[in-house]
C-alpha cells in the first residue's frame, strides 16, 4: 500500500548536521513510500537558514524538502508542531520525527513502515539508535515514576534488579516489541494517531516532550513499539551538548531540563506525585553520595546538580509558578 511520510526535523544552530541528515534521507524514499521533509528552523541566530536553503537548492531537494523559518525558538515540541501543521496540509499518512543529529540508514524508514503495516494496533514505533561504530544506544524506556526516582538516584543494584518496572533506562529494554516510550530522535507515527492525540505540549521547551507524547499515545488506545531492525545513527548531544552521559565531566544541566522534568511529574502524577518524586530523588541521591564516599566509586555528576535540582523542585515554593 502506498503512503506518504512526512518527516519533521527541528533545527537550532545545527544546519550542517541537518544537511547530513537530508543527504541520508535522499535515498530513504522507496517504492510505495514517498517522503516530504519539513525542516523548521527555530529562529537560529546564526546562518542556519541560508545554509539550509543553499543546500536544498544545490542538491535539487526542493521537490521533497521545505524549510520553514519559525518566528521564535519555542523548543522541540513547538518546532515539531509547526512541522505537523505543514505536513498535514500535504496529507501525509505518517509522521517521522528525526533529530537534526541523526543519520537514518537506507532501510530504516521502510522497516518501521512494514512493522506498522503488520501491527495495526501499534500507533508509534521507534528505531534503534546507534553510535557511528554501530554500538547500540538506549532507545526504549519505562515511564518515569515517583518511586522510581529513588531507584534511579540511589543507583542501588539490588533495587534495580528487584524493581525493573521502576527503572527508566536499561539496555535490557532494547528488545523488539511493546515498550512505554521511545526516543523522539527517530519516532514514526500514523497520521491518525497525531490527529487523535493532537500537538505536542509546548510547555516543554526541551526534554520529556516525547515521553509525555508517548504517554498520551497509550492513553488514546494505541501501542508504542520498539523496532531494533530500524537503525539510525545518533550523534548524542550534538544538538544540545548535555545528553551524552558517557562524558568524563558532563556539563551543567540547563534550567529547562529541570523545568521539563518538574512539568512531567506534575502533569502526569499531580502535585502530590511530583512531591513524592522529588522527595524520593533527594533521599536516593543522599544514599548514592553516602555509598560513593564509602566505596570511593561513583559516576561524574553535572556541576551544581543538587542545588539546581532543589531550586527547580516542587519542594521549592518559588518554582510553583513555572510548573
């Protein structure tokens, strides 16, 4: 069955990466699967627009690539919503969210399309994200839960093994089939899902928006699945600079990361649930620090992470107005 896939790419000062992604997409349109790409530039203060428009002209991509200049930098959800509106006018049957720092494989799209065709109950599928050398990245996850914040922050191996449902991230979840959420760096959805669920929540500037959206997809009666046969190279942190947890010294987390986390818990678990989540995190982090002092082992934390967490926590009354 023929279909038309609308690809949404949000750019902010990463035009060279977007051009590489478009070059990879140039061979993604297979028989029966035409693609239309919408690149939304979120008011980049550099020369992104000219770089993108020049690349489209030089490579003769104008038949399937549109570059839209957004009036503001409203974040990832905002940019995708701009793309959704444009792609809806093109009557796309599917929507594929791609990060600007990704390189989709030649058959990555077709694998996802074939999977959706074979599983009508599934509304959203995610790819296996990889490093340049093909090593797999964490790509499928459990939803963050209030009590799970203690498990995550404490990093106690016994709890992680005994309470796997409370563990958000684990390589054991990168298995084909039903999951709770997939990374928005490569996420394909049926158009009927987007039509029913609606726009992404623009109150998330960056991070947690695809977690929230996958939760809404589940609530709308659709399944979310992970398909490891679809492989997409992902240059972790190239777009934001904060996502690569393998760095020896992670950079300080920006305020929008904490605000997105706070919004997710307040929106999905209520104020009481958000309070439980933050108390659990503080207790868990305290256990982790104590364990690190005793054993001398631990992983590097971003600078001022604890104080930044508290300043954006629902436990801080001054943060309520920004939730």
